């Protein structure tokens, strides 16, 4: 069997759903189709969740109305008015309506996870119905009943054993050759919804690939494959034909948005190839990520992470930054789920480059009990894999460098935000 994953951009309108159907139809294999929420629906659902949590009912329902209208328009374009799909969609709208009519708990992450997954329920319902209409018989699966996670809301972790058992039992390919299900979401053993982290649908496709020992996993994107930079930022970006798992995990870890960083490990563990392919040009090969042995020449790869902060922490009493302080600092970071993108230490300073966060003040306040904390905002982190002298010169031209770290394969620079010109 194989796994196909379609992101939000691929199903942002009726034409996208038709295109998905033609790609799925061309597969001619046992298939699990993983779908994200349509277009920017997850962003809209985040607004619904936040206003609901803050008690702003009017804002929540206005945003929900927009989401409904957007989906209904797509459904009517695909099926005409009054379709079976539309009435099922109304039932899901009703469920969310009831949720929004109740009072929220005090746990924002929990409430987020009970609301945001509706985006994926709406999209998969529409895709499954449309495939049936187009003659591609398939079964819709509520993945929350099979992909079981812990209760770490908004960043839930997979219970691999239970998930494997449930998936193999309930998606056995006896009656159906094609299943359609949601990316990004899961469920606890108590059947509460969870989410796996923003952009997590790529990871869902890897979980399915792993469980079913898939022949391959393909993620269908709006780019020809993995490029040596984000084309929205770097106009001369070129496609990379093939790369090893190790290369892919490094790129996604540094912030190449095209693959979610958690996607590679499950696939590497079973040596399942991952294809990054273009839904605009489904006949093209895309990028193959696999157990590539030996050396392949790769061009310099540029990865830009925006909205960075550089925190510099030093003990108040001028003592050294040593293991004791570091372990204390790390435990604060870990409890607050701070993600470190780059770190550096000297005798009395410890610096970390982290993503901008809403709770920065709380973090700084906590650290200030024992440390002097300074920070720089409005920074960007640029990583260059397989750097050359020329590539570094080109990227750093006119940039104000705040910190840097250069290893054998990768050069990384924290720079002050300014316009990029190439
Ligand atoms: P999805 O539709 O699956 O959610 P994303 O929008 O998350 O897909 O990822 C695709 C986008 O990733 C592309 O449109 C591109 O702008 C961006 N991107 C960032 N870095 C790269 C890269 N190295 N190669 C290709 N695309 C990249
Ligand atoms: N719909 C989710 C998001 O936008 C998951 C995904 O697209 O991968 O984050
Ligand atoms: Mg995405």
C-alpha cells in the first residue's frame, strides 16, 4: 500500500478537490489518503478557539460563519445544492456549534484541541464524498479513534503500540482499497481530540506509512519538490532530485517548511521512501528521500527562520556558566516548551536563539530570579547547508550579524531583520 498526503493548499477550492481526485484515481494501488484542513481553515479555527476561550462569543461565531460559508461554497460547486455531503457537513457544523455554546474550561490547549480539528473533519468529509461521486470508492475514517496519543494537548505524542493495533484492525483493506482520513489530529484513550503540532499532517502520513509498512509515502505540495530554498523568499531556488533521510531531517529541523520535522524518523526506521511531489504537475518525479548511501553533491541549501529572539543569560554573581546553571536553565525551557534553534556558551554567558513567543515576559521573569537576562528581538536565523565561500558572501551581503556558528557542513547566522535582496 501507499500513503498520499494532501495539504491545505492542494484542497483550497473545488478545483483542488477535483485535482486530488484525479491524482488518487491514477494511483491504482491500495491507498490511504491523508488530508489537511482546506486552505487557511486551521488559522481561522485558531481564531474561533481563542475567542471562545476568551469568552468573546460574537467574534467566535462570526469567524465560524466564515468557515461555514467557505466550505458550503466548495460543496455546492462540487455537488450542487442540497447534496448528501452538504447535509452531513451540517451535522458537523452542529457539533461545533454545540461545543461553542458551552462554557470553556480553564485549559486553553485543551479547548484548542477540541475545536481546531473540526477543520480536518470538514475537509475529509468533502474529499471522501467527492471521490465516491467520481467513482473512486473509499471509506472515510475518523483518525481520532485510531491514532492514539497522550494528553499533551497541542503537541500530543503518539502511542505507537495502541495506534498500530487499532489501525491494522480497522483499516484492513478487506472491503475497501482506499481510505480517506485526517492529518494533524489524534485522540486520547478517553476519545478527546488532540493535535500533533501545526503543519503536522506530514507526520500523520509517516505514522500511517510506518504502521502499514507502506511501499512509499507521497506528500503533494505546491512546489516541484524539496528546493534548495523557499521559493517565496529566494527566487532562484532549484529542485533537489534525491536526498538521504539524514539530509532531510537536518533541513526540516533547521526550518525548511516543506517537510514537518517529525516526518522523517518513522519513515527512516522502516526505510520507507518519501516523495515530495507537485500537485500542479502530478506527472513529475518530485524529490525522493530514501536510504541513500554514498555521497551526492548538493548545492548550498538556504533555510531562513523568521521571528527569532536571542536570549543571553548570565549568573547574577559573575560565576561561570557551568553544568548546574545549564541544567536549571534547560529545565525551565523544557517546562515552558521553549524550542532552541541555536545555542552558544562562553565563560559567563549562555545565549539561545529561540522562536518569538507570546509568553517571553514570563520566561524572562522566571530566569531573572537568578540570572541577568538580556534579549534582542526582530532577528532572523539563516542556515546554509553545504556552504561555499560564495554562498556565504551572497547571503550575508549587507547583513548585521549578531551571532554565528559554523560547522563542517552548516553555517548559521543570527542576523538583524532587514530586506533580503539577491
Ligand atoms: P502543505 O500544503 O502541505 O501544508 P506547506 O505550505 O506547509 O505545504 O509547504 C509547502 C511550502 O513550503 C512551499 O509553498 C514553499 O513556499 C515552502 N518551502 C519552504 N522551504 C522550502 C524548500 N526548501 N523547498 C520547497 N518548498 C519550501
Ligand atoms: N491543518 C493543519 C495546519 O494548518 C495541519 C497541516 O496542514 O499539516 O497546521
Ligand atoms: Mg501546511
